[in-house]
């Protein structure tokens, strides 16, 4: 595990315990360590911690969740909000960790999942059940109805209640259908979660997360999670100054 560089007023310091810690989980289809740039999150005044976990070529599901729970235990700071976030397959893992909890459901303050795969059995995503696809590698076999591992790695199996969730997906995504995020948003709302969901033009891996409208969307979510109004002077300066 490695921590990001921290620059400027409003970013994490050991004496500012009320600022959030964000555990960032990289994408890469569970089988590679994608060098995704999450530095834009630091500009919002959070401490960014990069998680490491065994890839699907090293261990099958649920080893990845077990590893991330260990990473979360090391990253959490007493008294500080703890948020899990990730992109693509990292978004799936963020949802799994956030909804199921580190020790128990409800002990993660919020989840941010960008372009996440959610359900390998979705009718409009037959590629998820093709031989050799990332789900196949993660499970060690093709996803199938009635299969215990398939059910366990499907996000909606662990929907729970209460944890705030941010979802972002590109409408032109042909790798992971945007309906994965949209259907999850509906299920989360039915279960009583606070959900901030956004779709925008762009394909998979093409979204600029540092874009002003996306940054503002995330900033508003963080402000709500931290229990502060977006214009509250108590906000970390990095957040307050991220207006565009």
C-alpha cells in the first residue's frame, strides 16, 4: 500500500482528523494493476490511499475482498470519515467492500464507484458470460445462475441499507454497459441508500474525472457525506475552492 503525495492547504495532516480518508482501488479487470490516476481526488481535500490486492491470476474471488479489508484496516484513521472508491473493476470492489463493510455492514462512510461492473448475469451483458472474460478469470469459471461464487460477487446480493453511494458511468461505454450502474442506483434507492448518480458522454476509460462538472458532482457528494453544506466555511479549502 502506498499513500499519495499531499500538497496545499486543506489536504490531509495528522492533526486534521475530521478530513476524509479515501481508499482508492484501481481497475484492470481484476487481472492487472492499472495505473489509474486518482490525484484529482486529492484536490478535493482528502487523504488518498492506494490499495493493493491479489489479482485474479494470483487468487480467486473472494481473496480480493479479504485483501481490501486488510488494506482498509491499515488506512482508516480514528475519528475521520472513511470512504472507498474505485474505477471499473475497482468500482466493483469498492462497492463490495463498502456495502459489506470492513468488519461489519455500515462501518464505511461512503462509496464512490466509477464505471463499475455490477452483475455478470445481466441480460443485456452477454459478454460477461463469454469464456475467458474478466469475470471468468475472477471466479475461476463462467458466471452462472445458482452458482454460489457468482451470487457472492454480484453487488446487489449485498445491497444492505444506508451507506451513501456515488455512481458515475459513461453513456457510450461498450465494455461495461451503463445499465450496470443505472440498475444498481435503482436498487440502492429502493433499499434506502442516499445515491448520487451521474451519466455523461464518453466510453469506458475515456472519462476525464478531473473535468469541472465531474469534480463538482463528486465535491457535492463529499460535502453531503461529511455533513456539511457545499458553501460551508468549515469545508477543507481544497473542496471549497473546487468550484468551476
